[in-house]
C-alpha cells in the first residue's frame, strides 16, 4: 500500500502503534539514500534492522538477492514505491516468503527525505498459490468421477444456469427459465418444487436442501436426478440465489418415496450487520469506508457446500475481528466485509487499515478437510457530510471492481471517474442494443495482397457502427464493452452471416478471393458455431476454402481448451481455414501452434511498423516467418503503410500483406469497384 501521503516519520511511528495486532507485519525505516535506520517504534513491534547493517546481504535469500537489490536500487534512484516478493530470514532459522513494500517520504519541496515500509509474512499464501493448480485438477477429476454437474437459480431474473455433468469433452454452460425446469417435471414434483422454493424464500437464514425427482427432457426422455443445494441471502436476509450440484441416478436404486426433499437451517455468522452501521454513518460529520471482497466464496459454495462456506466465513470473521484496530467498525456485507472509520476523512488511514485486513484474509484456510485459498480485492472511499451510507458502499464497490480488473493486491481508492466510466459503459451498451435492432452495424473490407505482384488475394471483414449522431465508429469506440455483453453472440452471428454472403458475391465476380472474419470469443465457446457456419455456406454456395476464421489470443485465454479444440477441429473439417491474429503479442501464441489446427499466422502491425529501425521487432518478424516455414503455415503481415515496408517484407520472404499502402477499409460496394479497377489496369 502506498504510504507516500505521510509527511514525516513521527506520524508514521504513531500510526504504526496499532500494528502489533496485525500478525506477520513488520515496519522499517531508511534514510533518503536507502540505508536502513534502527527501528524506533514502541515495544511490541519487531525491529527489522539495526542501523548500518546490510539487510539485502544478511536477510534476503541469495536466490532472490539480485532481483530485490535491483528493484530497491531503482526505487531509491527514482523516488518511486518499492514492492517485491522474496524469501527472508530475520532470525537465522530458515527462510519464509514475505511481501516487502516501501514508499518515499518527501519534505515540503518534494525532495525525498526518508523511506518507510513494511514486511508482511505471506509464506502460507505462497504455499497455497503453488498448490492451487493441483487442487483445481483434483476437483475436476472428482466431479468427473462422481458425474456431478452444478446449477444456480437467480431469483431476480428467473434464470437457471447449469453446468452439464459427466463427459467434460461435451461440457457446456446452459441457461433456461425456471418455468422450463418445472415444465419438465410431472405435476407432483413441480408442485413440491414450488413449495420448496416458497419455503426457502420465507426463511431468514441460509437453508441447505436435497431432493430426488424425475424430469422429462425436450426429447421426452425421463431421467431421475439427485440434487443438493443451498440458499444465498443478501445483507437484509432476503434469499437472492439458490445454488448446488446434481447428478443423474438410476430409478431402480431409489429406496425412498418420491418426491423426496430434505431441509437444514444454518445459523448466521456472528458479526454486526451493514444495517446496524447505516444509522451511524448517516449521523457522522465525516467517514471513511473500506470494502473487502473474497471472489471465490460462491465457487466454494457450489463446490464444497454450505457447511464449508459457513466455516470459511466464520474463520474470515474471526481473523478480522482479532485484527481490526480500535476506532474502526467492522460488518458483513453479502460475501464481503466493510470496515468504517467515523469522523475521519484521511484517505491514507482507511487505505492502510483496509490493506492490512485484506492481506490477513489472503492466508489459506483449512475447513472440513478442504484447503481453501482466496483472491481478495478491496476498495476505499472517504466523504464529509452529508453522508449517504448506500452511496459510500456503491463507491467502494466500484473501486473493488477496478481493483479486480487491475489485479491489484492493494486497495484502490474511489475516484469519480470510476462512476462516470461505469455510466458511460451502461449508456454505450444501451446504444449498442438499439443499434442492433436498428441495423446500424455495417461491414467494411480491407484488401489482402500478394506481395510479388500486388494482386488482391483476400479481404478482411471489419465491423463498423454507423452511429446516427457520432458518425462512423471504429471498434476502438465500442468493441470492449460489446465483447463482454450478452449482445456479442447476436452481433457476431450477424457479422458471420453478412461476411459469408458478401464473400459468396465476391467469389462469383472475381473467383477465388479469400474472406477473413473475426469472431467474438463467446462465439467460439458456443457449441453450435460449426453448424451455423455450415448453414451459411450451404445457403450462399460459398466454397468453404474461401472462408477464413481469425482467432485472437483473447479467444484462447478466455476459452475452455476442452471445448475450443473440438470447435476449431469441426470448423476445419468443413474445409474452412483458421488464422492466428496478433501473433507474437502474448504468451499464448506458441502454445496455440501446438494445440490448435492453425493454417495462417498474421504478423501484428506493432512489429511491422518499426521493424526496419528496431532490431528486436526485426528479429520477431524473422522468427514468425521461420515458424510459418517450419510449421507449414502461410504468413501475412498487417499494417503496411509504405513501399519501403512492403519491399523489406518481400526481401524476408513474406508472401502476403495488408495495410493502408494497399487499401484502407472500405464498404463492400467500394471494394468491388476497387477490385474491378485493379483487374482492368492489369488487363491493359
């Protein structure tokens, strides 16, 4: 956590007097030149250094020493915050993983006058992180062997989301209405199910339940299921979600009467409620609030059940209650915790306390034979009178969202821009929804040429938005929120159908012209993508070899390998080709060549635009061309803006390219005219 807002060592020393309650945290001071100072804090706080000792050589493990030394040297030289994870031994009895942080203190002129920092013991967290992958694999195997799927019922939307049990090769996330679930049951089971839900809705404490019922699928096949679940309550005690697991069973082994339901009421964790703090906040002249959220609580519920979640929340509550400094109020809010300081608007104070509590929650948990590790994010906000308790909580929640997006280990303070950004995003999504219904989206096409003679051999379909007020918008103006929204599949399917129809038109007029189409990652995860492509090909008569689907690294990183591989193989089986866009820009690139049936590599424009002057970019271009040769893949370079770049690529053996030098993106009608003119010029 940055501490640079503090202006002198005296304030730091007094502020740290409450640190002893925060186990595993040590405080250190250093001179302006980075040399350590003897710790002057009160008794009870560990003294990290003795004046003049070389802490890097004496306390830091030799395997980490060079890296930490360089980070510390850069921080001191530049006057910037220092942060590093390393193995540390203060007492000579073995090394433990710690998180070291430091910040410069500046005088009135802005000159660094001293340094202050902390060392936090994260040895347990480091061990938990190392075992997370093993635990996840074990869990996947356990669910597979037990033939279990997961489900959740959102009471607000009335939608049921189900992760199919059994064969993970065909695993998919399905969504349907609660009414559709009831429609598959016979009258006795449906009536009992509705009674169960009504009973749960009137309960003010979490309720776990199990049931056995017969269900008829859309093909009118009857299947018996066993399911168990739990209710999720909000801070007011209202049930908002039901979640659980299920598996198919053989009706012949059922011994209990049908239908069967079982209920268990669960006690609530003992901590002040958010409602008890709201009146205090409303009457305060000023207040600061921190919100701490553990992201995996719903996953733990769905995986291990209500008992494990209750035990987890009990342990989290106990940790926070034992560490929260005097003068701060603590309460539960949904799956998170709120810490409040009344009568104080010093942002750094609430940030420091919230950050320490956040670190405490990260240490691993052992509950009912299960190891649980959490990813914890936090946001803070401060305000003077008049204070709206709900507004403070909303602002802190916006800061948590940004912390999660930035993968920040420290609390992020709320800024008005966060609210504005969310509002802009929602406004834009509303506009995108209207644009979809009003057919405001259109496709532009950019030529792809053969470098040897400049002839057009393909085109790339590019999405544009003809906005009624802002004019023609490029993807940079709207693509990010569209990718994340439920409209992505609808817009993506329109792009696919329109591009294939235009490609068929091009083929009829100009022969074998390849058309490349970008799809959203959500489309690749859909189970019917290959079938939809096949239908469009059949309807338009386009030869499959003239359709190329572009895969970006984002598709690979956000996709499910088990589902993505078969989808891509099915597309290849149709006769279509697959290209890897923005190749070389991320760490998933090389693994994709091994895992997936790629036909073409696209050299990203970021490497092309300066490769003739930049030795590293030049080497990357050479490497991609060599990989294409070794893997038997064709290579196309994008972003060519002048003949110098085009000639340099020819000299390297690159055969195809696209960019402004050969033609800007243009409407389909302009593309046809452009290609006719080129053909006519060649004929003359």
